[in-house]
């Protein structure tokens, strides 16, 4: 596996396409939600530079509950509408925050986090989770990163049985 940083000879978009193909191969043959969520989180942490946290929060009623992740200990429950994850859950839109300390209502699970991107995981029109990534660098995530990471989440959805009763 290569990382985005090591591929200076190809565009960032091409790097994300190549990594997405690797992700699809990694997840192929396994449909279990927890297994694939754990593999996905680890893959993102290994493939994307300058991250200090990557993982899932699953919908349980009107809140998000911590799922598989890689990083320091994290907040276990986040109400819809609270923090970056809660905003993504309410709006069903990716939240790309350049400076989390300037985000009104940010939940500081790790004081080292400076920027964040949260992607809703929507299946058959229903929110089932959010995928959250934190970086210790302000402005870490570009529009290209967002699009590439959203394609990763789509690959995860296509590769995984998310039909559990939430």
C-alpha cells in the first residue's frame, strides 16, 4: 500500500482513485459491518498522512455512539446537532472544518485535533453512521481530500452489509 504523501508523481485525485481500488480489494469477500468498519478505519489511518484519529460513530436513536476507530480514546456518545459529527448527522452533509477551535460547539475529545472532516454514511436514504477524521494540522483537508474520502465511504457502503437494526 502507498500513501497519498509518497506519490508525488501522480495527482492527488489519481492517488485517491488508486487507494480506493486498494480499499475495495481489502473489503472484498467480507460483508460484516464491524469487521469492515475496523479495516476501513485502519486503512484510512495508514493511507492518509497527518491524521490523529479516524473512525465511525453509529446511529443509536437520536445520538451517535462510538464504533470502530484508530486513535486516542474518544467521546463515546454525541447527540445529533452537537459538534462536527452531530452537525453532519443532522444535515446529512459532509462537514469539512479547517479549524475546529473556531467551530461553534466543537467537542474536543482530543485537544491535539485542529481540523476535521466528517462524512455521513447514508444507506437507502437513512443515516446509519458518520465517518470522522481528525488532523493535528489546521486546514489539513482540501476539497480534493473530501471528494476522495467520500469515494472511500461509498466503497465501504457498497462492500458492507449495513442492514443491522439501528
